C-alpha cells in the first residue's frame, strides 16, 4: 500500500514480506535518534473498527526495535528472541503512531532494546526486546 509520508518523514523501504502487510512505515532522524511511524488505517483496526489492533501494535514495536538493532549495530542482521509489550492506550483510526527505540545494553551477541511508542506526547505502548545478532557467539 502506498501512502504519503507525514511531514518530516520519508517512506521506509520494507524488505520483510510480513512487515509489508502492516506498513507503510515512515522514518525520520530526531537529534540523532531514528523515529519510525505509521498512520492507523482501516487495515490496522481491531474488532471495534475504531482502535488499532494489538497485533498491529506488537508488530510495529517489533519492526521498529528491530530496525534500531540493525541500524545502530553496524547493519548486522538480527532476530527477535523476546518481545514484551504493555498497552497503555489503543491509537484510533487516522492517528500517527511513533516509536523511539534505543539500546539499554549490548553484548557481542545479544542486544537489549527499549521502545517508547506514542501518539503526539501521549504514551500508548511501552516495549522491550532482546535481539540475537545472527552469526555472533
């Protein structure tokens, strides 16, 4: 699906076939930190037809934190080992959802990533994940 990038963002090239179903995703640099975003559309809604589905938010968290693991670790391929998500509020149709992710710890083979997901200034999801750097021991 094609969509116009929100102001200040550019479309992210999605390579993972599954993530193409939940996109389009957008990104921008914010003072040296990458911000990933999506706008809630009809495909992302849950059973109530108004709010984003939990699976959409979990996939977005995983994709966004995985991007941070890849970009900020010299483009080393990695895979998610664990994903913990807490829902604070469910974004509504049309809202722009943004994720700011950062490392909390790095070892040679495991990356610890924290994600803060928001709509405007309001937190909607908090997430953490462990990523395995593929090929690292």
